[in-house]
C-alpha cells in the first residue's frame, strides 16, 4: 500500500444550520446538550486545524502522528511503523483547498482550543462558542479587528455567514453589543443591512 499518497485531512467548517438550531433551542429555554456538544466539537476540531497549521504541523492521515512539515524536501512521519510522507508543496495546497490558514485570528482559535476541553457545563460551552464565532482577525500593529472570522468557521459564502452571525441572538447581550460595535469598524460593515454602530446608538 502506497501510504505516502494518503491525502492530508483537515477539519471541516461548521454548517450554519446546526448552530442556528442550537441558538433557537436555547432562546426557547431548551438546553440541547447533545447539539451543543456536536457544534462545540466541530469548532474545536476546526480550531485544532488552525493551531496545527500555525505551527507548520500536520497529522499523519495514516497513523495520526503529529509532526512538523519542513519547508524543503520531503517530510516523513516519525512513527517507525509508518511510511507516509509529504512535501511542503502538497501541504500548502491542502491548506488552501480546505481554507485552513488561520490568518490573523490565531489568538481566538488558540484560546478556544485551549479552553473548550475544560468547559464542563452547557452554559460554559455555549459562551465559549459565542465568543469564538463573534471573534475577528486582528491587525498586528494596532490590535484592532478588521474582519470577522465567520468564513473560517462556517460553510458558505462569506457575506452570507457574516449576515447569519449578525442575525443570531447572542447568549451574552454584552458580548453581542461589543461585536456589533466592533464590526462597524471592519471591512465587513458593508455586508450588514444597516450600520451596526447606528443601530446601537439608536437604542
């Protein structure tokens, strides 16, 4: 078996409909723990993908050993019983095809990846989910947000998923207000049906 030809696998993005169901049930006072766990784990694995890519690592599709990919030549799985290998070109293509580059939002992805496994209650989990999906790519020089992470986490058109997030009723009203005010200063502000800053100021 030519294990070196096994394709690199990255975690998929979340279907917006799944999260919509979770938020709808929560708004109705029903805590769907299984649905929350399902959505949370999909986002957790997606964040794991970003963490691995940020560290220039890959999980061997044959034996699941995680190792660093060299920018030159071939990189071989360190497991002595596994003969899978890859090249940086193949690795980079897999990242592009799966939209797996973290961009300037690695801080948000690392935080969720680190904190989510420690969350024990439904409330803790849904708050972490809400914080993650309303996060932004951040300008490294100023620390200011400049676009939503929505397209990195959800399937579908970028504009559609930003509008989807804006339509969600956030678990934490304070965090929702922060997100709406923040997005008013980003490139995604034009995506919304109305100016979020004006919406907040009119309340």
